């Protein structure tokens, strides 16, 4: 465990959130995507904590954040409210900064639309809000195929369908260049796999069918930074951020690596988070 770190829990409607806090300064809340939970930010927290009070947490239903009802349906609004409750607890008197990755970026977008007064700046990395895209119907069909495959064939066949749909032009992904995964990321693999059925079965269909309030986001675009990966241009998770940045007339900030650059390019990714909040 990192020194100076506070670990605690927060009761919210229908769940108990496990969260960690480190550092001093204005609050920076990191919302994870996928199944990585708070641990996905372990490699960047120390650097960020030199400037901020950094809070990370496991989203409800994942890792150590248990649901009261393990079969409860999940919504973006509910996950965004969880983030809001943490802001109210940890920074009750000052607006906070929020970074959200992937599905965590979707929660961060909703948080901005409903609690903008509590936020200084929001940075979202490849939030797959595919409903904003002109070809949204194709992606609804993808989500339906993933769910049908999950029910009839199981997790890994469903993941194969999902991965193919996320690739550029919906084709087969090129094998990635050889990247050395940090040992701590490899050590998280067991927890990641344990949370994967929940993520595929309940987070993916709910979050990727979410329709953001584009007009509201555009009105708040002075405090919203949309970001994509240098190596994921053209892939499905990249496209919504690119589309919205163009719509809002704002710059699309690029982070090192692809959709999982936080894992594959940890140090450089953390530095880009710092830069995003200094602008």
C-alpha cells in the first residue's frame, strides 16, 4: 500500500463504495473504466498526488464495491451519482476536477451535465457514447450481438464479438506492437477476469446505449476536455470523443497509446493527465 493513503468506504443507494485518497490540494477524482477499478490508476496516483488530493474507487458492483442486490440493473445516472456522492464527501466546499476513462468517461459526462456547479474541469478519455455517431444503429446491433452471444455461448465468445466491433472499421484488430505490461497490471488480471461477466452483461449494454445531452455538454464545453488515444484513431471508442470535439469546436487531446494507454503507457499517460488539468 502506498504511504499516506487513506482507504475507506461510502454507503450509497444500493451499494457500498470502496475508495482511496492520497495527496494534498484540490480534489481530483479518477473514475475507472472497464473492470480495472481503483487499481487501474495505481501507476499514476503518486505523480498526481504531488499536486492534488487524488481519489480513486471501485465502481459499484466491481472489485471491493459490493452491490446490495447482486442482480441489480446498472445505469449511467446511478454511477454518476456515486461519483457525485464522493465529491460531496471529499470536497464539499470547492469544485473538483474529474478524469474518466472509457465507461468511467461516460459517467463523468453525465456528472457534468447534472452537477456542473461542482466541477472545475472534466477530462474524458474515449467515452464510448456511440449514440452520438451518425452510424449509431450499427453499434446498437453490435451491442445486441454481444449480449446474444454472451447468453448463448458464454463470456469469451462474446468478448471476441465485442473486440471485433470496437476495431477500426469493425474489422479484425491488428496485433498490437510488443508492449511490456507493468507487473502490477498483470497482477490485477485475476480481479479483472472476475468482474468481466458483470461488465459485459450489465455495464456495456447500459452505458453504450446512453444518450448524452449534447446541447448541455456544448454549453459546458469550456470545462470539458475530450481525449483519444494516439494509437486508436478510427476505432469505435475513439470516434465519439472526436465527433463531439468537432461538434463543439474544441481540440481533441491525444494521450499516449490506445484505449488502454493507462496500462500500456502508464508514466506518459499520467503526465498527460497532469497537462490536461493545467490548461
